[in-house]
C-alpha cells in the first residue's frame, strides 16, 4: 500500500453561492478517527442535491467551509482503532454525506460497505444515494406490493431511473413520466412498462387510461411544482404519494381535501434522516441493494464522467436536468 500523503486535492465550498464559485484546493488529508475508516476515493456519484447544498438551497446547510459530495467508491487505506469489521485494502462503497469530491475521505465505519467481488468502481459509486433513496421509499415508506401500479416522475434521472428499476424488482407495474420522448425511451430501457411524454400531454388522462380509471397505487414524485398537482389527481383510493424531491425548484402546495376524498397518504421520503433514525434497517437495505447489483437485477447507467478538476461542470450538468441516469466524478 502506498503512503498516505499529508495533503490532497479537494473541491471546497467557501460560501453558499452559485456552483461556479467552487474551487479546487490543496487541503490536509483527513485521518481516520476511532470509529472511522479512511478511503482513497476512486469515483464519486453526483446528485442533484449536491448542487443545491453548495448554493444553500438544500434542507440542510453544512457549516462552512466544506467539501461537497456524498457517495463514493474506493479502497480503505486506514482503519480507526475501534473498527473491527473492516480492513485496509478492501474495496468499498460508502455514504460520506460530505467530503466526496476529493482524493481521500474519512467516513464512519457504519456507512461503509465492502464489495463482495470486483466490479466497475465508476458505476457502483453511483449506487448509494439514488438507488438507496428509491429502495427505502418504495420498500419502507410505500410498502410496494406486486399488484401495485407505480408512477415515477423524473423517471430518466438518477433517483427516478433507480425507482423504475427497483419497483420492477419488487414486481410492480411501472408508469414512467418524463419530459421528452428521448427520456421516455431511456425509462423503457430501465424497465418501465409504460411511459408518458409530458411535453405532449398532462398526466391524468393517460394514467387513467392505463389503469382503467382506477388511478395509481404509488407515486414516486421527484419533480414538485405543477407536476405534483397533476400527480394528486392520478391517485387511486388508498394510494401513497411519496414526496422525494423538487427538481423543478418549486415546492408544491395542494388542497388537503383531495387526500381526504380520495383516501390517499402523502408520505415524506428523506433518506438521510432515515439512515440516522433506523441504522440497522439502512444496513439491511444496503446489503440487499448490493446483492441486487451483483446479481444484475439493478444497475447504474453512467451518462457521463468528469475529472475532479471538472466537478463544477459535472454539478452544472446534473442541475441542467439533461442527465440520463448518473454522472460520476473520478478522483
């Protein structure tokens, strides 16, 4: 194993400002505290919330300065003295919350997951956030059953395409709603049974046609704004409307009498909080996800890769909402 350097390259957020203000700097290499491991980063998954965090637009605002980036793949190069289940040299994926756009990151050992076999370290770096959010939302929050019809908005993006895959693994019928014909074709390639091109129509009529007037059992809603309002009108009685994100930039409001009349639930999906409140369930979920990935039941479609010095470009590309699947930054 090579010697751990005293300093490293990292993308640093000095103030909440436009993405372009991020800077690549030389900073001290972190060390592994008692319950942590130090990971030499191979690749980092880029997520829509990463761009919100650096602008101060996310639900959580980290203390400044900080290194953004929440999910990584890499190799353990140091282990804290209280860590007994992980070893130097293991290939892992990890949820670091912050610190991912760098060459090294120290991470609580509870958030590091060994890989059972060699695999594509670029692709698997994108497995955690989007797939784990979709998995938790559909499994614990919506309790999806094989007889359910699941509508996914933003179905060509990272978490949307993950939700399409996972709903299919769970046996559901999936309707993917996308903003273009190209994205609809991509959603079909991820396993969607039906697609709706929102550039051509609103949701309600095609959803009701596809469900013979009954509506959908679950909506995995990533977009917010006016599309959320359309989703409300597609719900079946007893359905579950999952609030996952607001890629449109507009946090919706709706008349709660519709939930009363149609008997559906509005359910929040905040995966980060879930991992803290139910860590054992989180670890069980990750074990299942990694198993599904190794069995090729789910996959990460890498739309584009960028170098660490191109992190601003990667974040702006994701913010443009042109991505099909995931974007990866290589350390």
